[in-house]
């Protein structure tokens, strides 16, 4: 008998173990394992101010809040309203179930439910489906399993963060903000009771409607009495709650810095819940106001839109981004001009000169600004500067500060379009995808595509001494990897030129919008046909880019960088304030140079300037300025390239005999120069004038050994043709001179602001 009893006890234990195994054997479904899975993405500025809430998977707003941050009053009130035995049942409440069955049978319809907080949480975690008996039984099972997996505090926290409180409003944080515009911990007893009751039927109990408000009051009264009965609140608190009139403060979801947030949400954002961006909302709103006011001033010039980007130099954090004058404008408001690709105009010139400085070592190096491409045909293209003048021998400093086009093309000839294109790609201009031949020498004048954010990133590299890293938009993302792209000293020389207010006076006059009471390096640009107008610049701490124009590409009227984007840039920069002097790197030194030759000034050089150079760079002594033989008069022994320019300006030059003594020679072009032909122009419009000096006429001309024609003067109009060529000139005495040329590539034919044409490579110290 005892043995049978023993066997029965073991069998009962085995059955119990098997039952427990059967109960716990099914694994917890994946969607029950992450209680925070439905959190909305909330973008905030760098100081935690919400900018944008993105809808969660349930098409609502929902941000997570820890249980202790909700306040004890709200937690107690919700538990009392929804599941007063929450802390005592295992996920199912048998008392509530029996009471619900009895009431429903008595009334012969469903008048009461028995769902616990755990079961309600389960519904927010489960895929939507029909509420059948089988589904209810399954939910009951998983509710018990959920209680075995999580603590009561974890379940309550998840419930209060996921339950619906209104239309597309989930969780106590969003509900508290939506109805009362305050955090949950600051809610009064009456407000807590209102939120707790709203859970039952958010649509019926909507306090923003009269019917909902009346119904809500009918339900909150008994709840407050129940709290007082169980001494969960004091008598005074209960009395205040009954008499309190709810002050609703419906505040629409934040929709700030719209273009900035759109840009972030257009790509995967790491993390979930609250994500802190780099944006400074106070600065953002200031810049938005400046954009609106300046667009109002520019309206008569057919300027319909503008964009501004502000970033920190050191961190690369984007502090402000305005993509249009008004985001809600129907026609083009949501178009983000800060990231749109457009022709950048002269804003790419600094990078051409930076490469040249790495080769020549000083900002006083001379480039020719001359009309070297005269054509007889009026329809042919003649390169001109923006001011329609040529300025003779000009330094890198003057050429860049005044944004002259012809010397910029000459500078690019020296460094090569392929090298500039490689540098620009390393600086983040990822949309310059064509080969160098596609852009040709026009690359330095803006023949390509760039965005305002790309320009800001590239100019930031100049401000950082030639070190590039992408801009940053989120504070939690690791700092991008730095890449050294330019010599720090050459980057500083570009900064020194761009911040030299005196150097730009010949082109921009004074006063002008680019003059500041503190150091600012700044460059303007205007694209073909006045369709895009730019100003980009920086201080030691901030880099600012401004674009004005029209989203549909319509041209502006009477607007340049100095009058269009410049004033807006100035106001933004003045708002940011003085950040001191630009730090100068070591191994730079100053030298006195001759402004005419760019060489080390001698005692008789009449126009001397102090210029900066790389310490290791050797500069020859000037021999251009000298005294005329047998006289104390100073004359200028300029290369033949400048003779006509000097004569037009009345500069005393070396005697004609001295020049003639050098014999027959070419003065334009020079041997091994390279021309770039444009396939879009008729061949007859692509001619250059070959010029020689010395000898005596008539002159015979040959190309590749074949005779071309005879001329009385030592010059010949020659039509460009692809390939390598050997040109030869012979004078009446039989003296001959040869010239090797090459014609390759492509060139843009017409520009309204920044014209250029095929230009030969420079030779010699001064050209």
C-alpha cells in the first residue's frame, strides 16, 4: 500500500513537471521580447529642444519615459483606473474575470471586460487581428508568460509608454504634452485622472469636444473618490481635483528646421527614441528671419529664393540650415536649395590658386591678365573679366581677391584641370563625376555642379589648414575621419587673401558688403546668366554659405555676389560675431616684392609690396625695373607679352633696339602651350592670333612643314585643330623660328559673368 502511494506521488510530480514544461516550452514570440520597439523617432536640437517627431510603426507619436520620471500620482491613478489588483495577479485577474462573466450574463450583452494591464500591453505588442475566443485564450496564456519574463515595474512602464491616449498619441509623455503641454510628473490629480480615464475610449472621451468633456467628467469623479477612499490621495487633494477646471493646451507637434529634418529623415537615422542633432535652434530661427527679410529686399531683382548653411569649423557640426525662404510655399518651399546641385561660379577659384601656391610658393606670383585672343569675327568669343577690363600683370592675391577670370584660367593651365578635379573630389564635390576633358579650363570658373553644403564643407577645409572631413548632423555619431588635402601654409595664404579687404577694393570698391569689423575670409560667385549667386566664407570658428536665386533657374536682374548673397552673408556673420585672428602656421615669412614682376624688390623698384611666402621658396631678384642706359630714368624691361599693355599705359620700356636685338621670336603663344577646343562651337569661331616680334617682313608661315600663307606683319590668324602642331615663321632674311603647340579637350564658349577661352600655358617668371 505504501509502495503504491509512493508511485502515485511520483506520478503526480511527473505530471506537474510535464505540465510546467508544456506551459513554458513555447518560446516567447519575438514581438514580445522588445517592449520599446514602437518608440517614435524624435529629433532635437543640440540643447534638447524637439524639432520633429516621426510617426511610429502604429502611425503615431510615442517617446519613451522611465517609470520614475512619470510621477507617482499618475502611476497610481492609472493602476487604480485600469487594474487595481495589478500588483497581486499573475497576468490574469480571476476576480475580475468572474465579475465580468456575471455582469455580462445578467445583462445578456458585453458590458464589462476583465483585461489586466498586462493583457492590454500584450495587445499593443501583437499584430492586429480579430478578437475571437481563441485569440483571447491565447492572449491570456501569453499574459502569464509575459509576467514570468518581466517584472511588474517593467510591464507597467511599457504599458504607460505604449497605450493609446488619443488620435495618434501613444504613451504618457506625448499625452501629457498633447493635452496639457507639461511633463507627466507635473500633472495635477485632476489631470492624472483625466488621462487615466481617457485610456478607456480616447475617441469618446476626447476633452477637446463638449460631449467628450462631459463624459470625461462623469468618469473622473468616481475615480477621484476611489483614490481618496483607499487613502491614495489626501482629502484636500481630492477636493481640489473635483473642483479643478482642466486647462487644455493643444500644441501641434513640433515642425522646426524643416529642411534640416527632412534631410536627416531621408536617410536611415541611427538609434531610436530621442536623437540629438547638431542644430542650434536659436541660431536657426535667427537665420530664417534674416532670409525672409533679405528676400523681401531682393524681390524687385527677381530673386525668389535663398538658402543658408552655418557650420562649426572645428567639429563640422551643422548649426543652421535654411533650404528656402518659406517651407510652406506651395511652389518650391519644400525644395531644399542647400543641397541642390547648381553651377558654383567663382567659388571654386580659391582651390585652383591653392594648388598653384603649392608650386610657386608665394601669393605675389604674377599671372597675365591680357587680351590674348583677339578675333576678327565679331561672333567669336573673346575672354573678358567681370569688369570688362584687362589688368596686365597681376598677382595671385589681386587675381583671387578681385575674382578676375582670365588669370584664374591661366592659373588652372599651370596646375592642370585633372589636378583641380582630383582636389575637388577629395573636398567632397562628389557630383563632379565626368572626366577632366568634360570640364576643361572652365572648371575653375564654375563649369560643374556643386551644392551649398559641399561648398561649406570645402571652405571649412581651408579654415582648418587644408584638412577635410564631412559635415556632421548628429551629436552621437563619431567624428568623421580627417583627410589632409592641402599644405596648411597654402590654405592659410588663401585665407589671408580672402580676408584681405584692401586687396578686393579694385573690383568691389569700398565700402562694400564684404567689409567686416573683424577678420572674415569670403568669396563670391555668380553662375552663367545670373541664375545662381553665392557667398561663402569663414572665421576661425564658423563657416557660412549663402545662395540666392530661383528654384526654377530663372535669371535674376542686376544681382552679383556683392549685392545678392553678400548682404545676407554679412548679416549672418555679424550675428555670429568676432572670433579673432586666423592662426598662422609656421614656416611662413614675409618679403618685399616688386608689384610689377612678383620678384624680390630691388632698391629702384617703384612699387613695392610686402607679401607672404613659403619659407623654403626662393624668389629671384627683380631685373624688370632698371635704369635706362646713360640716364637715371627707370624703365621696365617687360617680356614681349606685356609690351602692348605697357605701351597703352605709357610705361617707359626698354629701347626698341634692345628688344630687336633678341632676334625673331614668338611672343604668343609660347612653345609647348596647350589649347582646349570646344566641340560646341563652329570651327571658324575658334581661332587664335599667332604673334612674333623681330625680323623684317614679309613673313612666311608653315604648319607641320606645309606652307600656310605670307603676311606683311609678324602675326597670323590660325584656326585651332586637334592634335600636335609645329608652326614656323620665316622672315625676309631667311631667319626661322619654330613653335610646338597641342590642341586637346573642350571649352565652354559663352559665359555672361565669367567668360574664358582657350589659353596657352605660361612660361617664365613673369608672363
